[in-house]
C-alpha cells in the first residue's frame, strides 16, 4: 500500500479553474460510503490539553511535534497566533522560541520541524502573519529553553501562508520546502542552500496565483515516474524535468475546490489517490476521495464521497490507523455556524471496512472540543500507534489526542528522534522505496 505522506497544501491558478468547468475530466459518484456511525467504539482516544491558555492572540494556527531538546521524548511545537513556543514532554512545560521579539506577528496555518542546518537537532520553519518566511535555529540542548535565532528564507512575501511541506523534490538527498500562500499569492518551492544561515534560498514558482478556497497541499509521486508531484486543492501539478526552471503542468482531480488534501493509495491498486476535506466555508461540507485512473494526466478521476452534511470539515489525515490493511480517514468539523469562534466541533474517524476503499464506518471520537484546523500524526508516547496533536484555532487550547488502542503485535515503536525525522522526509522516502522495489510503469 502506497502512503507517501500525510499532510499540507497548494492552490490553483484561477484561469485553469475556469477552463476546467467545460472539460469532462472528472467523474463524480454520488454514493455515500459511510456505512454506519459509532461513538468512541473501537478507537479510544484520550484528550489531553497540552496548553489550556495559548498566548499571543489566543488563536493558535498549528501544532506539531518532535524531539526538540534531544532527550528521547516527543515535544510539541505550536504557533500561528503571534507567539511561537514549544512544550517539553512529559509535563508540557512551555518555552518561547520567539516571544514576538524578532517576528512580532507570527501567524500562519503551517509549520515544519526538521534539521535545517544539519547539526542533528530539530529546527522550526514557519512564517510571519502576511509576511516573511523564516526558520528558527535550535540553539542546542543546553540553550534550547531560551529564545532561538530567527533566520530569513523569503522576505518578499506579503500574503497568508496556508500550507507548507518538505520533501526531496530534485532527488539530491536534501530537503526542499513547498509553501502555499492563499490570498492571491502562489505556490513556491525553495531549494535548501549549502549554508542556510547565510546563503539565499533559491525560489521557483509551481502555481503563480491562487486564492481561497483553492488551498490544500500534499506531496506524492502521482504519475509514478520517480519524482514528487504536488496536489493543490482540486488539481495536481506534475514535476517537470527541471523543477526550478521549467513550468509545472496542472491536471484536474476534483470537480470543485477542496481546502485540505492527503495523497495515499486508498483502494490498494498501486496508484496514489487524493483524500480531501471541503473546508470551513462549507456548512454542508464533505469528506471525499478521488480515485486515480491508469493515466492520471489524461484520464478522468472518480470522486467517492465518504461523508456529507458536515459543518465545515477542515482537517484531514489518512492512513492505516488500526493496522488492518486498509485506509482510515480522520477529519473534523471546524464549524461555520459561529465562524472561527465555534466551540462545539466534532472530531471524526472513518474506519476503512474494505481494502478497495468502498466502505467506511463513521466514529465520533469527540464532540464539543473546539475548532481544530490542523491535526498532526505522531506516536508521541512511542507505544506503536498513531496519536495526534492539534491546535484549538478559535480557542486558546493546544490538544493531544492520545491513542489508547492496543498496539499492533510485532510493530515496535520508533525512537523519538527517528520518528520526527521520518515525519519530515516521509514523502521522499516512500517514493524512493517504490522505485527500488518494483520499478516504474511506462
């Protein structure tokens, strides 16, 4: 089963969206795949509040996880609401990375945690609010509880960053950043320079102009040619021969806009599909997936609806959470009735009941938990199963959803540092593994 990644987004050129309405590229099925609804049932999660009173403007935009201080335990990083901070496991003591001293308006919907400068500790990449893209240098385990040094990646941005992902785009062993700016900006790829502290970060354009609701970004080798492509809302963009100078051709996936996407092989046919949530601006929104055809560039994709009549489904994740061989989906209602102030949202898990993605059972993991725009998968307690960290968005909370299911037999937990690195490079590792094990299709 191919599952090269599980997070973040890019947008569409508005002209290509208008043109698509006249082209019969997307087949839509109206079949609702949700077979039944259960509450808490086979997927027990305990809700743990990492921070009940996030500072800044009180509305965090993201939460993620990694071993920040190299002590073997997975910590939590949160920001997006004017303050960037990390929480030390296991007691979640809070430390500022940047307390609005260097970047006074930290804000966005995404963050990356990976070793930017190659010194074996984890750094943080995120953005100012409608401003510069930066990375914060981890000062090392002795000084990590103090303020970090902010270093510039792109000072030309004047837009809101909706999504950011990392992957080895040019297959040279180094990570590249891909960021999506959602208020008329674009989707850009940034090449990691030899010295990221001092050298400029070369930037190339994947999509020149995008706007809400055409957001959501994920990486995967969609056309199975050995390099990483990009899913952006209802399109995917094919990596060209030279990703830093050649244009990225766009191809349709969904018939209309979605706001968050994941790339995964849902139906076990050895082709990468796209799972999506329609977003907070849909009071009767859907969770759905698009089935990849034999030729994803020319043939139509088929839409399958997993659930509908959801109050602003925003976050999305897909993978085999119960280790039974099929794909499960996690999403949640961000809420539209009271806008971003909605505090009665629902976290949902759709249990895959068939390896071909034809049937799901809906589980209500929790309700009345506040808004969560993003969920980040991580085995935070190293017990062999998938937990999630999430922001409260409209609330001042940072959440940890701790999976209490019995770990699968024979599946050891990864060491903390290993799994945080894995989370950062998952897309690149997966597509390389496929190339080595089964070759390419023509």
